[in-house]
C-alpha cells in the first residue's frame, strides 16, 4: 500500500492537469515527488525553499488572485512555525486554501522534536473557519483532498505514515460513521487510530464511531450515538482517541452533550516530550495509543 503522502503527490499531480486554477507551494519537502508536475506546470508548482512563512504568504497571495493553493510541508513547519501567517494571510484576509501536512505527531522520530507536531490541530482550533481532515488510509486522503480542491474554504489535511488496514467511505457531510454498536459507552476513533481502537474494544459492549473530519465536529452524530447507547440511564460515557494532543476535542464533545449527564475521556499524545526518539510504534506505546494501552485506559474509564 502506498503512503498517504505518496497518494497526495500522485493525486495532486493529476489534479494540476485537470484544474487550471490549482497551484502547489512547497518548502523543499516532497519537491522530488512533484518534479514531473513542476516541469509540466512551472507557473503553478512553486518551491520557495526552507522559508515556511513565505510558503504561507505566497499561497495566500495566489488565493487573492482567485487561485486555489495547496501548501505542503511537515506539520511542524506548516502550522506551528508560520502560524502568524496562517492566522493573518488566510483568516484575516478571508481567503481559502489547503494546508496538507506530512509527519503527523511523530512519524519520523529520528528527526527529533523539531519534526513532531502533536499540537497542530489544537493550534488551528484557535482560529475561525478551518475544516480539519484526518484520514486513516491513503484512499480516504485522496477523497478528502479531491473534495477540498473543489471547495473555496480553508482546509487542513493531516497526513500520517500510520494507517488503518482498510479504507472506509468518506461521507460528503463529514459526519462520524458508526463502525460498531454497543450499550456500555461510545468510543470515537479519529483517522489512523481506528484499527487500534477496534482491537482494544474487541468484546466490549461499546459503540465505536469513526471520524476523518474533526472540524467541524459532528455534535449531532455524537448525540445520536450516545442516545442509542445510553438507554434508560440518560447519561453517557465517551472516549475520544485522537492521533495528536490528548484532549483536543474534549471541549467540543462536552458542548455537544451539555444537556446530558456525561463523562468524556480524551486520549491522544501526551504533553511530555519523549527525548529517546525510537520508532513510531514505540511512541504509540509510550503514549498509550497502541491496542494494549487503549484497552487498559478505556476499560478503566468505563468501570469508573
């Protein structure tokens, strides 16, 4: 199976030939992959070098002329380093564009903490009007990217090396899909967390929802799932498993369930920096996001 980043490059290269107003702005990352597209469309595939603030500014300038820009690099260099430009050049100026990241929270541990971005979605959450997609499979990444190119709004597509074994349909409304139904609680698995969540909850009487779009947050979908599982108790236990900073969506879930007695547990990447960088799977285990860690934390919460 190709990676999400591989699929992004091939899909975007195809779209450049189909969509005359589409442009791609790079900051060296993935430049080799886009070399054929750059030769075919030299005026619409631009590599600004390692200048991430310019990456965002150039993309916003293209958007002001009516183009649909895609800006791409590692998440830490796409969202965190040029955050002021993201806030002002897109939000303040009221233009649309697509941010497509690579690297996830810790896809390349050897790169160190400079190349890790567990806080990217939480940071974008401070801004108005961003749609955030977190695909769990290359097929989903392609579908979400194509949908973003067709739109006019501000979109963040978060790609990762971690992926589920099978793709699932990506709904046009961005709502959560029901993967498993149960009566003992509701677990929301975001993007590449689904396989581990399904393994962790095997044999448990819980509902499992799958989310590839986390902003806007599907409050109605969560309320429906909780209503179906809560029964006569009229209360809800919800666990949200995200591949980035733990608790990023907890406030959204609390707002969705504010009229119902409920508890919410947000699982994800912890705030403590792990300085022995290791491998991706070791980071998953260290943050309790492997199947074993999730099982322990989910069952402990539901028994509480």
